[in-house]
C-alpha cells in the first residue's frame, strides 16, 4: 500500500533531509554529521542516531538512504499493525476479534498511513516503544527478569530514536514502582534496573554531543509556557482522528472527544467492577488484575507523554507542533485500549441486541470513512508525490539551475534541505533573525550575516525559493537590500542571487 503511494519517493520534510543526509555522510566516511544547514558536515546532535544509522545500513543494499527510508517505512507500518494485534491479544480479551480490531484501527487510520509514508523516525519509535511496554507487561504479570532486561534494552533504543523516548522510560519505571502486587523493595529494584538499562544509551550519546558540540541536544533551556494556540492545535488533531472536519465548531471538537472518553470510561468502570469482584484478593490486587498490566502501561504512558510534551514546549522547544506526527504515540495506545474495552463489553452488548447493532454500525462507519481518507492520501502521493519528493520539486527549474553551477560553489538558501535531497549539494541555511525553538532573538544574526557576505564574495550564490515561507528569517526583499544582491537567474519557482560586486 505504502510502496504504491510513495512511487515518487518517500515523503520528505526538513527533518527527513537531516536523517537522510546524516546517513549518507556516515556511508561516505564523514561520521554522523549533517551536510547542510547552519554548518556543513556539522555533528548530528538535534536528533538521536539510531534512525540514520539504520538508513545507512539498509541503504547499502537498496540503493541509498532515501530508498532505505521508503522500504523501512513500509515494513514498519506492517510491523506496527501487527504489534497492535499482539498487544490486544496480550490482554486476553474475551472477544476473538478484538486483536483484529486493534490492528484494523491502525491499518486504516489516516494519521498512521501519512506518518508511515514519510522518512521520519516516529514509526521506529512506535515499534520499539510499545514493544518495550509489552515486554514490561509480561514481566509484571510473570515476574521474569529476562523480560524486564529485554524491555529495558528496547526502551534504551527508543531514546536513541527520539529524545521523547524518555517518556516511555518514565512511564515504565512509574508502572513498576507504583502498581501493586510485589513487595516495595522488589518494585524499587525493578524500577532502578529498568531506568539504568534504558537511560544508559542516551547518556552516552549526550556525552558525545557535549564533547563535540557543547550541547547535549542542541537546545537551550528557556521558559516559554505552553499556550492556547497549542491547545487548539491539539484539539484539531484529536478531532481529525475522529474524522471531524477542520472547519467544525469548537463545541463539536470538544463534545465528540469528551463523549467518546465518557463512553470509554463508563465501559471501563463497569468492566473493572465486574472483573475486580471475580479476582478480589488475587495478585497483583483487584485493581491491576481487573485490567491487564499492559492496559495500565498504555494509560500511564499516555498521561506521561502529554506531561512530557507540555514540559518540552514550555522549557525546551516552543516550536513543537501538537500535530499528527508529535501526538502519534497516543493513537496506537488509544486504539489498543479501545479494542480491548470493546471486546470486554461485547458479551453484555450482544445480549442486548440494540447496543451491539449500534456498536457495529458505528465501528463500520468509522473504518470505512478512515479507509477513504487514507486512500485519498495515498492516491495524492501516487499522482504528485509527498513533501520534498513532490513532482513539482523534482522538476524544479531553480534546482536545475543549481545543478548547473560550478562544482564547489558556496550556496545559501531558505530551503537547503531541498537542494541537498535533489542535487546532493550542501547549502547553508540563510541566517535566522529569530529562533522559533527558544522564542528569542538571534544574538548572532549580524555576525552570521557578515559571514554569509564574506562567503558569497568568494563566488557564492543565494537560492531563494518563492514557495518557502519562514517567519524566523529575513524576507527576500530585505535580504536583497541588506546584502546588495543581484539576480543571476530567475525561474518559475525561485531566484538565484550573487553579490552585486565581488571583492
């Protein structure tokens, strides 16, 4: 499905270009460095290394990191769909169809289809993170230390995939320590082991970053509290998952999710009372025994992840959007919990025919509409491509002009990622006046602009794409006036400039 939808190449964004570029540099013997941006071949620190390393390793067999990203995304989609079924099966649902329902909710979800059609680290992040929680649930239910150590190893790899992997680790440690069933000392020991095993890889990577770049994650601590804009964006994202149109009223966007959560809570409370009464007194206690350990893990992770995002936006990266990509871990967690609860409620609903018929009709409509939207996304990708691999970018006249420039020419651009992906040339990012990450003015802007002028004086060019907008950098007119640039070539999608007078 995804290979058809990405026939023009895997979907690519600025982050995708960083992953692919770092993988290509690794294959070329330049280590984990980024071939464009603020500096050429600077160390990779803004993202962890596991995904680029995988692209580099697979790229040797399938024609390079970009091709590897496409195949890996498709395989990971299948793996994550299968994992959803395995997680629901682990809950021992009374309904045999419940694992298929969990898998189906991922298979047809527009957010999952679009996520897995991009060269992003999130699909790997989901597979490793939820596999780790699954093994942790096995440990909680069976007390097997190999399962705990394997869970720790997987969660360690999660932190090397995305820095947000610390949310998986925190949720796992909290679940081990807080949930009843074992002596307190044993719970604390298990939590310490999981935390140590899981965080060791990230600490080693952070030490490397500090030694090479003076920063663990290339981010600075600045207070910029999360605001209503983020809340509205998160609400739009959640409403989209429930197939509400973007133009729907705020009341509808709030009402439908709240009604769904209320219905799930009612079913959950009913099931907990029923199951808790049957197992009262058994390990690990009525509360935990009534709900499988994995369900508690998923609920706890969802809460921890939301808190992590709020803290990250408020203190580290104010530019984090609460969109399908960033909120994606909440979807499979919710899908598994919903499939398990539906299976738990099914025997009672089936005895009362009308609730069963209504549940089936609602589920069938949701799956059908989701499949239609996903098919639309894939059809658009099949026809026009996705992101920087859209056909318009592949036929860009400005990029053709860049290809014709003398080898070794210094390049500056407002889209250095596109230049690298389609020409293989490294380009500097035009200096930014304002940091969207820290929400502060760039104190080095004047010095960076002076360095840009010096490099352009040595035979460099500015490639400014008309369709790329940025609120953090200078406008095209401002840049031309400040640096006294002159046009060397003008095309349908951009302009190439040089200094009006070279030193």
